[in-house]
C-alpha cells in the first residue's frame, strides 16, 4: 500500500509541478492562474496538449518553444521533478493516512513560494493566505482521522508560537526578516506542531541554520555584502520539509 501511494503521489507531483510553473510565473505578475490557457511567454502561442506533458515535452522539444523557437528555462522540468520527489518523500513518510493530503498541499505551496521568493524576494499573499485558510481544516481532518484532539490544539498553539517568534524578530530587524516570513511561520508552525513540539523547534532551527550557512558562504565566496538581501522563505520551507520527512528519525537518533 505504501509503495502504491508513493507511485501515485509521484505522478501527481509531476502534474502539480506543471501547474506550479504557471503559478510561479503568473502570481508575481498579478495574472490569473486559470485563464488564459498555458501559452508561450514570448510569442503568446497556446501550448498544445502534447507539448504540455511534464518533463517529457521539454526533453522532446529540446527546451524550445515549438512555435517561435525561444528557449524554455530548465527550471520548468526541475520544478516538476522536484515536486514529484517531494511528494514521494511525503508519501513515504505518512503513507495512505489522513494527514497525507494536507502535507501534500503544504509541500506544493512551499515549492511555489520558494521559487517566487528567490525570484522576487516576496511571499505573495495570494498563496500564503489561502494556504493558511485551508491548512487549519486540513490539520483538523488529520487529527480527527487519527482520533486526537490534542494534536489539533497543539498545532494551533505551535502556529501561534511560530508567528509570534518571527514577529518579534521582524520588529527588531525588519530588513532581516520580512513580514511575509512571519505570516508563513504560522502555517509552518501549524504543520510542524501537529507532529510535536520537538519538530517545531527542529524545523525552525534547521531553516535558520541553512540560511546562516548560505549567508556565510555568500560572504566568503562572492562579492555580496552583509546588507544585501537574501530571501529567507526557501530556508524556512527547507527546514520544515526536511523535518517533516526525516525529523522523527533524527530525533530518535539524537535522543
């Protein structure tokens, strides 16, 4: 059953990753993610169904638009493959459980938010707010399916704690911590809190550690200065994802 769940979620991840490419391109530009249909951003030619197959179409087209020949970024298949891999890892962690749908939704949103933040240094409210809105009932569904009200209450408390902790950092250093990160922290705390307080601490610590390590690397190996902005959302997302899929194993080893 778990193996079948992983395969199904992997295929689903490819399809979702294809849609996330649309979200990543259109949301920062204030465009609808539903209409018009997918089209080439250079010549506006609608993309044929046969040219819209995740990964495979990009390979067969050799990374170019069929109509105008303009290059299609390698990021498109990478987002699709990355989403499929992330979905597979979440499926391996939870199996066919009540918690799986919610963690898949979270994973898809984190992929889109991370790429957008890397591009624009923004975490759009058009993604963060709906994610927070659907996360609460999805956590409640997971808790109800597993028969535990305590997990739901702990998740809400952890979401509030994550929001407040990053809000304090934002108020002290607005340039170092954007308010988009603060709002995202509620969602991350919610889903980490469903797993446990140890996972909350581990997830945020892993995110801060990854951000600090990259910041040091940029200072040492590039000409970036200490005051140059670095998007923090991808690191929060990474810390959360790695804790979700491997946090329990790490905590068992550590304890």
